[in-house]
C-alpha cells in the first residue's frame, strides 16, 4: 500500500534548526545586533585573521614563524625546528592541546566556538558582511527582500576571489611564502601538485562558506557533540533566565511602535504557536516574546529552550535581548553568560574536581614539553644495525660489524661531526674506553640536514665475550661529545 503525504506523521517541531518540518533545507539569514559583545568579538576576530595571514610572512631565526614543510620533512614553529623523529614532542603537544580544550570548556563552555574558531570568525565577520552588502541588507541582516540574479552572481564571485586568496595563505604554511610567490607567476604545469592543492582548498572553502555554513557547526564539527561530556552544571554558558522571563507576554502596542523606528521589527508569535500559562499582565515575566534572540542566532535555535548542542556561544542573543530590555525599560541580563547551577539557584563552583584534574595534568604535560625542548641537543643520532651480515671475520682476524647511523643537524650552520666507538666494558687485554676503528669517521652536515650513513666498525676478536661486545658510539665536534649511544657488536665464538 502506497503511503500518501497526508498519512505521514509530521514532527511537532524542526529536527534540526537548519531543516524545515518537511525535511528541506532552511537557509538562515540572521539579523545583526551590534552590542558590546559583538564589538569585542569583531576586534578579536580581525586580530585572529591578521595573525593567520602574518604567520607565514614573519620570520624567526631565518624561517617563517610557522612552516610545515612536508616535502623536506621539516617543521618550523616559532623559531624551533622539528624533524620527523621528534614524535615525543608532537605527542606531548597534542596531549596538551586536548587537555587545554577539556579545561577551558569545563570553565568557559564553548568560548572557542564563539570567539576563536575560524569557521565562526570568517563566516560572521567576513562572508556574512559581504552577503549583506550584496543582498542589500547591510547593517541589519535578515532575509533579503530583493533576490536579483546579478546580486547573487556578484556575491559568489567575491566569495571565489576571497577563497582563492585564503587558499594561497593556507598553502604558504606548507611551502613558504618565498616559493609560493614564485609559483604565483609561473605556469601551473611547473608546480602541478601545489596548484591542485590550492584549487581543492579554494573549492572546499567556497562550499563551506557559501553553502554549508552553520551546518559545519551543527553537523560536521564533533566538538558540539563532545560538550555533553565536557560541560557540567558549573560551566559558563550563554543561557536564558527562565525564572525571570517566564511566563512570556506580548509587548504592548505602544512598545512595539516605539521599537519599530529603530529597525527592530518585532515578530510576535501567535498564542497558539507557543502555549503559555495564563496570567495577568502584572505577573508576566520580562520576556516580551519578540523573538529577536531567534532572529539573530546564526544557527537558528531558540536560546529560551535551554542548553543545546547547536549553540556556539556567539552572544548575539545577549546583545539583541539587552537592546530590547533597554527599550522596554527593564534590566539587562535576561539572556547572559551564566551556568546551570546559578540558574537553578545554586552557587557556582569554579574550583571543582574535574578542573583540578585537568589543570594539574595540563601543567605537568606543558612542563615536561618545555623541559624537553629546553634540554634537547643540537644534534640527533640514531644507531642501527646494518642490513647485511651482522659480522664478518677479516683476514687479520679482526671482526667487522656494519652499522647505520642517522645524524640530524639542528643548527642553522654547517658543522663537522666525528664518529668514534670505544669499548664500554673491560675485556681481556683491552681496557674500557679504548678506541675501536670505525670507517668512515667524519661527516659534514649542512644546516638542518638529516642523513643516513653506513659505518664499518672493526674490533679485535678477543674483545668479544659470549659473541658480544658493548661499545659506546659517540658523535664529537671538536672536543665536545654531542651524543652517545650504547650499541652491542656481534662476533664469533672464541
């Protein structure tokens, strides 16, 4: 039997704020409320954009502040150079990032989403202003009344040009601005793969900021899902004070008329749309049901419904509600930064077990990372056994082992390193510390160079006990021993 649309059970409300009841996409055109939080977020956002653009241009110790040179396997971060062998630094850094996210989310809620996330910063302070300008609603926002094709075309062309520029900035993080500047004036056939990467990033950015938009925060980003376990009742969130605001009541006609000239057209929902407890006008709450908090929300939610994973703490609802409260002569703060415990009449505890655990773990990991960075040597050396026969007996009776040594120069200057092997344990007529022949023994490393060398270590046969001899392989520059590794040579039985 075929189902007919009239026989389907329709949902009472939207499943997602970006979906209509019939499942079609609901496009959001949030209004703009220029309150104190909006001004602060705008300056923070522009500073972050400038910081993002400047990082590949600013040089520290001869390298860009951030350069992730995957092709040459070198990573430069704020004057420090990291090589692929520095996995412990990467592990500690990532662990510190996760712990910082846990700590700041527990304390400040989704402050990153509303104030620092590139998705929010670029969408709210770059792409949406361009949209409002082209669609003729600059300064106030809302759904455009004129939807001319030439306006849409101009807006999308501006988006493409901006995404193209941002893609070049993104690529500079991986190839460096000097190489990127040369490639910009060359044929794409001379550097096809970087050109393909730049094209893919441009298309991805255009799709994100022109179409996907708030769905990245609602559907694509996992952080919103994590907040259910990262937040607690004492975490700072953007919240609606239901005790003060309920029961809601419509604004009087005189109040609506006073607000209209300011361009804040209040949309009063019918009583049937949202049932409320009947009460006299004198017992109504401060919320006048103007829905401005909904109209300015970039993710389309109603903050009065409580804590929701779609809320990115952008504070637009706070600015909008404060402006309405000023106009109706009531105190600000109906929507404000608060916590579930405070709204429930309890005291907010900033210092609590999870905060102490996160802060202690973060301090330990950051301290360990700082110590390792401060004490790491200027030369790395890894000693491995050669791939050939472990040992062979030469004509003169001595035993030869083949080793592989990987050297990494962390300095920005050339250096000559001498490799030396000495016996670590006293055996027979050899004494501990006595040298063993090694060929070749001297290497010149360029700045930041990593190289793998094969070495032949020749030792007398009588130094081997139980077919083994422990030696110390040392990397020496001048009279200074830079690195030392203990290695076991293999030899024949006596």
